[in-house]
């Protein structure tokens, strides 16, 4: 059993930290120290208390500490998990509401579109500073980034520092879960070849129980039955449900199956989130508002506080997230297969080298070894390549404060359809977030 030191930056997150802590507590071949860092001392205290209860309930050999000082929290860490959002939900509210004034619908607003650009401009300098602090106090540590826009942020760190960095996302696992419910399958029944960029990844080959998975999906869709949802609850959770309508439309056109939720996929294309489609409703996509997210945070906060008030231990179950397994694989030398975002060192032949791409990888003590897929088919390549070019411009704009680069990225985004209005939209976003954008 490896003893290791794991730091959470953004450790006060009510949505992320409880499940990531539970995953670590339930990983039997890990022990050591967990250090939570956050700028919110109240949330940090509650997460520390919850973490200690989770560890005790699992019988795990972890201490759980907390610090509001970043360098102190990072010192001597071997793994750093980052789940931050610069400016919080109030900043994200502006990312959604300002573009809406220009007629731009965003189903998520954290990866592409004006919201993804704005969020990147805020988050890139913060994440790079975290990585530079790591270079000073824990230079050999692994940074596991779960923060959006994931591709842009992971690229910014790999471009500016020597820190070993992996971007992690669960969208593939959610899509696989939908197929498990469709076909009564288990995780071990799937063989997949997958590649792309975060939130726009494609299954290039799929076998389920040894059969042609693409044909199975086609037959299921032809039957007219809806994809069984993980949750049938409505209200504030309804926009987060993946109904597969958009995914299946893309599958019919391209012959390859997108492996992310429809709400994310919609934003990479110019024709799904329009007035003509009811802002995406024709494709089963509902806009995620800040009110929906606020309800989720309130619900998560209330749940954490209820656990802390009860004498019985909090419930323990593994989540879909792979960070605990990746840490255990590197720390213990065992091997796991995971979906990861890494610089392109040849895993996708016809995408730029060093651009951050998402593929499966074998993770072990040697690190993350991505599984190559060769060349992307032309149609799939055409959906991805323009976004990679845009993302590189966004990284450079965020690092330098170059408004012209930011504007070029904005007008290159498929959700932006009015060239003349784009400079005003950018200026509105920059003014709204001026206190969080010192580089501009």
C-alpha cells in the first residue's frame, strides 16, 4: 500500500469534494495525507470535517488537513487535484446572460462559446499560477485538472510549466453508462477506441459483448425507445440529463458516435442552439441556467451539513470519477485504463503535436501512456480541428491579455454569428469581469 500526499485545490467544493474524498477513502491500496485548500474558510472547514468522517467510516488510513494558504497546502504534495471556478457562479452568470443579450444560446457555457472563452480568460492565469507554485514546492507532483474549459486549461499548464499534467473528464463514462442501461451490459463488456478533444470526443470503434456496438446502437434507435435516463427527476436536474437525441443525429451523419453529453456537444456546432430549434429543445437539449446550478449547490451544501449533523457515518459509494484509480495506479505501480487529456505526442496523427487531446490511456507507475488511434476520419477531423486552433489562441490571449487574439477566437466560435456585434460582446465580457482579468 502506497502512502502519498494529495492536495485538493478548490477543496471547498460541495459538488466535487465529497465524492472525490469518498473515492479516495474507498481505494484500499492508498493511504497518507489529504490536504484541502480553498479561499472559502467556511466551506473548507466543512469539507475537512466531512473528509475525516468519510475516512473513518471507510476505515482508511488517511489524515485530512486544511489550509487557506496555497503554497502551504501544496508543499511536498505528490498529487494535486484542481476543481476551481474563478469568480464562482456570479461570474458564470455574466458568461451566460451577456451573450444571451446578443441572441446567443449556451447550453452549458463553460467550454466553448462566449462563456467558454470568458471562463478561460479568468481561469488560465489562476491555474498557471497554481502550477508555478507547484514547480517551487512540489515539482515532481502530478496535476490532475478537472476544471473547465479543460482542454484550454490543461494546455496552458503544459505550455508554460514542466508540471506533469492530466486533464480528467467523465463524459465518456456517462455515455457508456447510457449504453449499459440500453443493453444490460457491464463495464467489462465494452471495447472502445475513442479520440477527440474534451467534450467533443468520438467513438471510432465500439464493441459490446463482442458484437458491433455501432450496429447495436442503430438497431436500438430504430426501435424508437428512448435511452433510459440515469435519473428521471425533473426540476433543476432536468438540463443535466443526456437524452441522446443530438448524439444520434450526429451518429447518423458521421457514422461515428460522439461520446459526450448532448448539452456539451451542442455548443461545438452552429446549428443546434438557435431560435429555429427552440434553443436546442428540438434536440432534447435544455439550457442550464445559473439558477439550476445554484439549486445544485444548495442541495449539495444541505446534504453535507446534514451528514455532519447526524451521529451515523455518511454513506460511502464510488463515483464515476477516475482520479482515485489514477493516483493508485501511479503510486502503487498497478495498471488501469482511463480516459485522459494529454498533449498530442502522436496518439492522433492528423492533429497538431502538443495540442491537448482526449484518448484512452494506460496509467501506471510510468505515468499515462496514451493509446494511439492513427488518423481521424475526415468528417470527424473537420469538427475538431477548428476548435483546437481556437483553443490555442485562447490560451495565448489569456496568458498575454491580447484582446485581438481573444476577438479572433470569439469570431471563430460557431455560436457567434454576428461579426459586427462580436467586438461589443467581447468588450462587454471584459468589462463585466475586469476585476478578474488584470492581464487585460
